[in-house]
């Protein structure tokens, strides 16, 4: 067995185990849905790489990249603090 095949088998097994742990799927059903899970994880990874590269390129070309990074981190910190405090924002 080649190293690439072994790595792919481990990755698919990890995806199935994580899917079973996160959802209420049985292990047999998750194994049956393994191709769909692998395609979904691959599509999600592709989107993350695509938008990450676009964001990185946009950040590099901006005039004040530190300001944008600081603003984004401040926004994430605000969301974390409000979540920890248990604040529920009103729904429309």
C-alpha cells in the first residue's frame, strides 16, 4: 500500500468519525455516505482557500492593512464577549 493511499484512507476515516461525532448519524450510515462527505469537505476546503486568497490579496493591496485587521479582530472580540455575557440580540 502506498503512502498516498494510506493518507487518503486515514483522511476519509477521520471525516466519517467526525461526522458521526457531530451529527446523530450511525456509523454505518456515515460510511455509506462517505463519498458525499468527502466531496462536501473538499468543496468547503476549496471555498476556504479561494476566499482566503482573495482576502489576503485584497488586504495586501489596501492602504491601511493593520487598520482592517484590527477592526476585524475587534469585531470578533466583541462577538465573543457578547456571547460569553449571554446577550441576545433582537430578531426582526
